[in-house]
C-alpha cells in the first residue's frame, strides 16, 4: 500500500508541476496549447492563472518534500486534501462551461488525490 501511495503521490506531484507552468506562459498561448482542454483559461485573469499555478507548485512541493525530509510529514495528506479541493473546483468549472468531454482527467486526478489523502491520513500515515 505504501508503494502505491508513493506512486500516486509522485504522479500527482508531476501533474501539479506541469500545471504550475501557468505562472510563466501567457494566457493567450496557454489557451491555444491544449485545444479544447485549455479553453477554460479564457475565463480567468492572468493574475488568477498565476495564483492557480502557485497553488499547484506549492501542492507539488507539499506532496513530496515533507515526507522525504521527515519534517512535518502531516503536510503530505494536507496537500493532497488541498488538491481534492482544487480538482473539485476544476470539475465545477468544467461543468459550468459544458466541457463534459474534458472532465475525465480532472475526475481521475480527483480520485488519485482522495486516495493519497485517505492513505496518508489513515492506514499508511507517516510517523510523527
């Protein structure tokens, strides 16, 4: 179970790091990169996109570093819980925009974040 949680955590961290690119890519270029899957950026200001990218960067760091360094490892499930909220927001936004086809990825990552939060708060929590 611990190995599955580490794999899920690593995948989430990679997804968050790639999403953190929102902080550096201009809004117009970002909207054109992923086709229909990235049209949602048109509804947000550049500052909002930078804030979302910052949250994703912090989540990636919070998923890995506390456990690896052994400093406040309780931050791992807290970061995963924050990602659950982020993905719920993403799913809500996609539903409001009528993007039912592109919602699948967000649902998958939501499930992975729930798994990591549950596993690290519960059966495979890190020692304090």
